[in-house]
C-alpha cells in the first residue's frame, strides 16, 4: 500500500517536472527560434498580404540593425531594387522594421489612394509599431479649427499634430487597431491608457467613435464615456448638449455632454485645456499623445526584438 502511494507521488512529481520543462522549451523557442531560417512562418501586413518572413536568418537581422540612419524612411528591399520603387507598407510595424527607431516614415493608405503619406512612428513605447495620430507638446499649433481642417489633418509631425479624421477612419477600418494614450503633468508625472480596440466611423457617421476595447493603464479610463458619439467641431455641432461643446471648450472631440476627456482643448488653459478628468478636472496636461497600431502586433514585435537579442 505504501509503495503504491510512493509510486503515485513520484508519478505526479514527474508530470509537474515535464510540464515545467515543456514551458521552458517553449519560452526558449519564442526567444531564439526566429534566429533560424525555417521558411515556414510569416508576418502579415494589415491588408493580410504576407510580406515579411518571420523566419529570418541571423545575417538578415544583423543587416536590419546596421542600416544607416538616412535609409530609415524607405521600405524593406528598396535599396536592392534600385529605381524600381516598391509599395510603401500600410503601418509602422513594417515601416520601422529595419531600424526599430522612432521617426518619420512613409506608409500607404489604400482606401484613400495615398501611396506616400508621412507619419511619425513611435518605437520607444510598448514594443513600438505605433502611428502617432494626435500629439500636444506646446501652444504652437491652434487646435480650435473647422470640421474640414480636422477632417484633413494639421500640425507638425514632430510637434503638436492631428493626423486627420479621414486618415484615422481609413486606418482603423482597414485593420483592427489598438489605441495607446500618453499623458504628462507639469510636475513630470506620466500616465498611460491603453485600449485593446479602436475604431471610428466614416464621414457619413460624423466619424463617430464606434469601438473602444478593454482598458489597461495608469491614467484611469476617461475615454469609454465617449463611445458611440460623433466627432464635433465648432462649425459642425453633433453633440447632445444644449450648448455647442466645441465652441465652449475651444477645441474638437467626440463630445457628448460635453466630455470626460478632451485632448484637443486650448493648451495651457487649466480647466478647459488638455484634459483627462479621471485624473483631474482642474488641470491641463502639458503632453498628450494618441497612437494606434494593428491589434495583433504585440507578440510579433516581442518575438522580433527577442530574436535580435539572440542573433
């Protein structure tokens, strides 16, 4: 009887050891498996055209790292093809894949027939691959603008900036996107809010905020309140308030009655400035940045960075 108990105990322990060993092997393969060229797995761009092989040889990975700074803006393979220009990628995930450095790159937006749109790719936050769609850093750019200006976009790619509702709709509707919002106070304290899904409607729906996914972060959720609400400017009032929220608050947003967050207000204005009410209703943040990237990209980027470390 006792020997049977001992055998049972040993059997359970052996199973636990095997499970732990299997997990270790799996983690090792994830970290270093990309250093081998097996030619079997692929990375798909947002349009689901499989364009970059994940099974990249170590030599190729080193080549990516050694690309000179002045070639960061060009898509993979253009130098080798010479004058024969290749289509630009549709996201920062591929556009910045050579350098993994933040900066200005060119992408295409097929829905708008745009082949060489310059965007700012953020590579230093949450494994990178982010397209910056909104940023406030100072008062050099006026955000109290018309519907047409918010539709087209304005500002400085390296400074305060708005990508444009047309482009934002095209990007979020072509490929499932996640959203990352950064905030900073005057005292230097920083926060972030991340949403697993982000989608806006087209102009016929007044670019309404159609989907906001699960929240995570340190900023406390202030965006979900605006879900389902159309975008509003002072000359295109779509909010449900009796007053014109955009006119009162000198900005433009997905206003309801009127907001729990508003990142396009007057820069530096305390109460109605760059606001995130879950953190403060009496403070204007000195920095805000909204970024999007394909929602399935996190593990792909993690594995790519691990493969570079293993190369």
